[in-house]
C-alpha cells in the first residue's frame, strides 16, 4: 500500500499508518514517535518500521544502542529496491562505514527524493560527520522534490536553515529558520538553527531573548529540549554569568541523574569545560560526568563522543583515565581499513584535539597549542556543529594565552571577532591580550 508520503510500503495498514505517524513525529522531534514506531515495528511484515528502529539506534551515536537497534530489526529479506537500499545504508552505518552510508543515502535519495526516512537519517548522519554541505544540500533538494502538501514539508525549511548555518551563511540561515517558524511554530529544529546563527555571530542577548520569548514553543517534552537548554546556558556563558550557568546546567542540562543520553553528557561536558577555561570550578559535577563517560566506554566508536569523554576526565583531574582513553583513540586511528570512518576522523583531527586537551589539563600549554593549532581548520571532520566544536577552538586560544604565545592568540582572537563582532567572551580575551602588551 501507499503510505501517507505516497511511497509503496508493505505491512498491515495499521502498521503503515503508525509508521507514517512515527515519521511525522520525528520531523517535529516529538517523543510520541517512539510509541508509533513500536506499533509499526511489531508487525513482521512492516520491514521499513523495523528498519526505522535500527536507524534510531544508530542515531544514538553510541555503539551499544546502535547494535541493539540493528539486532531488534532482525533478518529482513528486502521485498523491493527501496528496502534493499535502506538495508545497505543500515549495514554500512552499523559496520562503522559512516561515509559509505552517507554515499548510499545519496543514491537512495536520488532514486526516491521524497523518502522521509532516508532524509531524516541522512540529516542526522551528516551532523555526525560534520558534513556542512550535505546538511544544507539534502534539505534544499527535498524542498524542490517534495509535494508541498506532504506531511513534514514545513520542517524542511528548518533543516535547510541548519545546513546554511553550518555552511557559515548566517543571514540566509536566519531567514530560512524564521520562515520555518512562521509555518510551524513548534519546529524546535528550526529554532535550533536560528539559535546557532545567533551563537555564531556572538549575539548572545538576542539568543537569550529569543528563547525566553519562545519558551511556550520549546518548553514541552521533545528530543531537543536538553540541547536547547544547553544553548540557552551558552548564551549566559558568553557574558560571564558563571553562577547562573552552573545553576542552568544542573536544572536543565544534567542534574547528575541516572542513565543520561550520550547527547546529554556531550552537552554537560562541553558546558563545564568552557567554564573551566574561564577559571570556574564545577566541583563534584566533573566526577559524576567522568564516571558516567567511563561506564559507556565503547572502545572508539565515534570520535566526537570520545573527545567529550576526554574533556570530562581532564575536567575531573583524572588524567590517567584520560590518557588511557587517548591511547585507545590512537590505536583506533591506526586502523588502515578505508571504510573505518572513525579512524579517518581521528587521524585527520580527532586524535590531535584529544591530545591538545590532555596537554592543557597537564598544564603544558605549548604542547596543547602544538596539537590543536595544525588541525584547527579541520575539526569539522570529527562531527557535531561549529558551536559544539568551539570547545576545542577556545581551548586553543586559552592555551596560547596561558602559554605566552601572544602573537598567535591575537590572530585567533581577531579571527573570532571578525566572525562574531558582538562576542563578549572574545572581546574579553582581546582585553586580556591588550593588558599583556601594555
Ligand atoms: Fe546545537
């Protein structure tokens, strides 16, 4: 039968309907997606429902939940070319060939440009790969290919906005995000794109005001709630409100409670590390965070997660733990298999970024600069967003300042201010440099 997106989909009609509900909820990042998915995936004939379950496991970014999702999918014999294409993507992704999965998604979307499952998975994978071009271009293509009346069409603008932002086109990102929010005020991904555009221009007050004014649209339960709260705290950090940022961390990012998502730990580590760079002690939060990362040490699956674990271990002063993890990352980087995407990311920048943070924690600022500076323009390769990776850019700048490399620090500060003229944090670093040269 045809699903609500007009694509041939096999399964009991109720399962296919539930799958459509799940996909529509995913575009809005609403948690009820999981209930609908459960209904769809419980039908052995609804192969795409079971495959969507596998995708969601892989989209956790963690090896364990990814493998569990693929195991739950079970053995599926593809009944048509689209199912076979999805299976091929899932197998590549689960095997660690994330770049191969991305190329397979190119092929899939060329053949079925209106496939909402493929586009949703691709957008998340592009984010994991720090692939700004595909983050922008896949939604741009979908905006042209999809029927404007298709469920979820309005959300394509928000996806496009995020890609434009990651490509550095902030005015276009802002315009696309505002267009998306006009069409769908509950579009938390479009709001997130707008927040990123403001963050990258150092417009922290505008960002705080936006999130305050729109709280009714994002304060409910959704997949991006913690991460949006993280962005809100980042705006406060920019203006040096450390106590308030710590309070926001505990109340809205992670309170130290059990079983947090990897994304929550990433947000917590990224925020606390920035505070540490500003000379603020986060106390026992670091120990809890370091222990939680240690519990889910998966042996180098995704550099971006491991890099945040290194921040946590270093923040907690557990340098032996940090050193051991960096050593495992070095072993993973040596994997010569061209299909091992994580190894490539580690070799290109991830391992140097991890070593730069470890050196910083050891107080060896010259070594920190020596590790971080050569890869500072390649960091997108280990994934996440510009705003998230700014933790390593800031580390480099603070290491240069602390290590007495005033000339290089000046270059970094001026580059930051050229992009973010309104950034209070960057202006404060420039003032530090000015004081040094007096
Ligand atoms: Fe973000």
